C-alpha cells in the first residue's frame, strides 16, 4: 500500500515540476520576444487603440471598406497589409494610414514596386476606412533592412499563433525614454513624422546665440578631453590637443563647421555659423581637407586623420564619430527651418550640393547614426551646451530613434 502511494505521487510531482518549468520558460520567452511583431491576423483581432508593431506584406492601396487597388494606384494615402503577399481578400487585410511624412517613401502611387514587400509598421490599432486598421504610424521599415544595432533577431515565420488569440503582452513602445521627456520634450513626446519635426523645431529654436568669438571658449568646455582638462579632442582626427593651441597655424586646432558653412552660405555671423551643436575643434590641415565636402563612405586615406577618407566630392570621418556627425546634421536640419532669417537647412541624398542649403548623403548619415549610437562624450557635450552655453538640446542625441521617424 505505501509503495503504491509513492508511485502514484512521484509522477504527479514530476508532472507539476515539468508544468512549472514550462510556465517559467514560456514567461521568459514571452519577455525576451516582447518586441515580436503581430501578424496581420492578430492585428485585425486587436483593434483596441493600443500601439503595436504589425508585420505583413504590402498587398494594395485601400480606397474603400472593401476595395483595395492592386495596380493603377491613385494616391499615397494608405497601404493594405496581409499575412500573405498574394492575399486578395480584404477581410484578411489591415489598412495602414500613411500620414504625410510616410507618403513619399511608402505610398504606392509613388512606389508601385513596394507591392509585395514585407514591412513592420508601428502605430495605433484602430479602424480605418471602416475596416480593421492601423493609424498614425510612428515607424515603417522593410523587413530585412539594416536593423538597428541592438535589435535581437526574431524569426517571425516560425511563430504561428492562432489569429483568435489576443496577445497577452503589449510590445514595448518604439521610443526610448529620457530624463527630459516630461519637461524639455513634453510637447514632442508621442508625436512622429512631420508633427514631431514641427514640435522639435519649436522647442530647440529657443536658444542663446553665441558670437563667433565665444565659440572658442565654448568648444574648450564642450569638447574637453575627459582624460586631460587642459586639452580638447579634435572631432575627425581624435587627437588630444592643448586648449591653448588654437588658431590658424599648421597643427593648431580651429573651429570646424560640421554643416559646412558654404552649404547655405551662412558664414560665421551669429546664427548657424556660431551654433556649437555642430561646431567642433579640428586640426587646421584636416579641416582644410574636409573643406565643404558632403559626407559619404569611401575615398583615399586622409593625412593626419586616422580612419578618415575623402575623394573629390565627399568625406568620411573615423567610425567613432560617424553617428555624432550624423546627429549634428540632423540637429541643424530641424533647428533651421527658414523661419528666422536663416536658410532652411536640409539633408539630402546628393554629394554635389554646392552652396545650396543642403548636405548629403542622407542615407549614409542615417546608417552612421544607427551604427554609432550616442556615447558618453557626445551626451556630456549636449548637456554642457544646454546647461552653460546655448540652453537648447540636440534631440537626436537624447532620442536617436527620432531620426527614423522624421527621415523614414
Ligand atoms: Ca560616437
Ligand atoms: Ca530645416
């Protein structure tokens, strides 16, 4: 009798242990893959105004509740996603609103070749065209495009979940949080695309404007060598040089305009030409080599600048500051919108901008920003400018993910 009891109890204990283990593994897996996108079927079943990421294939242009154009596209206002690239049943599609900032990249009238592409779209799951939808997207990215550096690999095709099962955990929001979200950036938080751009512009345009002479003192503070308070670090070459060794002589450091001042021809009058968010110490010779070149990968090695390259139309800085350079350009684009007497500065995909208020190459700068996230030097610099000199911030140092929202 006691022996039988033992036999009966042990398997139960083992079963309980296995179940507990499975529950634990399940919970762990769920936590680790919280960012796994929903399928389109799941998105259709989750029309609850939550912000989620949905993965699907672009299958057409919705124009009415049950009408989706698969060719002859009429506009760039919306796209339909489905779990299969060949889907034709509108009941198996989610309709994605393309707010203005997404139209030039994802609209089917402009980009009919996007048909069949697999994308991840983040936005609010709510009805659109009186049909299951996703509105106000904050991110749209082709699956398999250059992933952000910290993205964990997930295999979406291997996780098949019943369409009727609502997810029990919400994917984490696409944005990161920062210490200034509830204060300095309060009006920008939650926005995306052109709304985010407008909001950030009105926030950062309020600043103290320095004179070109004050820039010397500012740079000695903002770019101080963390290992030697008597020195600054030159942006491109990375060399530590005495603060006092500034000027126009060979091997001295001077004030490099990362947004080359000829691109918009703003010179060194108080304004963009004295905005220390993009002014950096650099060796006189290297500064001269960079000149007013646009930024792009490739070229010949640059003298006195390890890991820097240049050719006839572009300059490539060392890897450690590629992201810094990109985020300075993005700051300038949003700070200067043409409403205060200065040119409307914008990045574009050209490397032959001349004196136009543009600088390239946008696609490369975006990759540089993604590949070199803000580091301690760059963050300290932003803080010192905010605390001591200009009292405005570079939003892309605080929220690098905003780059992709404004320049998708
Ligand atoms: Ca960096
Ligand atoms: Ca601008």
